C-alpha cells in the first residue's frame, strides 16, 4: 500500500524496519502505515512512532491494512503522535487484504490526495 501511495503522490518510501525515525525531519508531512496485528499496529510501527523526534504541528496521515478489523490501531498511533506534537489529519484503513490477490487501494489513495490538497 505504501508503494501504491508513493507512486501516486510521487513521494519517497522509507521502510520502518530499516530507517531512522529522524528521517521525518526532512519532510513537512509524515504518511505512516502498518498492517494490523492483534487489533493493534505492528510492533515495528509502534516502536518507530515511539522513537520519532518531537514535532511542532507537523502533519501526519495514518494508514493500515487488515483482514477484518483494525481494532485500536489508529487510536494507539494517534495518541502517541499527538503526544509528540504531530497533527494527524487523516487515518484510512484498507480492509479485506488477501495476500494471494492484488488489492485496489484507490479509495484510500483518493482520500489521501484530498487531505494533501488542504
Ligand atoms: C500476527 C498477525 C495478526 C493479525 N491480526 C489482525 C487483526 O487483528 N485484524 C485484522 O483484520 N487482520 C489481522 N491480521 C491480518 C493482517 O492485518 C493482514 O494480513 C495485513 O494487513 C497484510 O498486510 P501487508 O499487505 O503489509 O502484508 C493479522 C496478521 C498477522 C500475521
């Protein structure tokens, strides 16, 4: 999903597992995503957000992929981000991910593009 978003809005992609959280300092907008695992963000995503530098009103968009239900995924990430001074302007989830079939992310990507215009 990250690759699909990046290709549409022409933004670079950074893998959470191999990037330093300080990379966000080079950008005005953070778009961060995670698969849902046990109704929560993946541990790698939650850890990355905990290690992000503080920001003063930097905008953030969250996205997640899940099979059935996102549970507390956004609540957990939104709480951590706002405590660090980020402003989450949109959270979008893509439900019904089937690992053996390609997924159409266009509904989520359209919402992200709308949010970026504001
Ligand atoms: C350990 C584990 C826990 C998961 N927990 C949930 C869950 O709580 N809710 C849900 O809808 N999907 C759950 N899933 C399904 C994943 O969210 C789904 O396969 C994933 O979003 C696909 O992401 P990817 O395209 O990045 O591989 C879980 C998958 C794994 C492996």
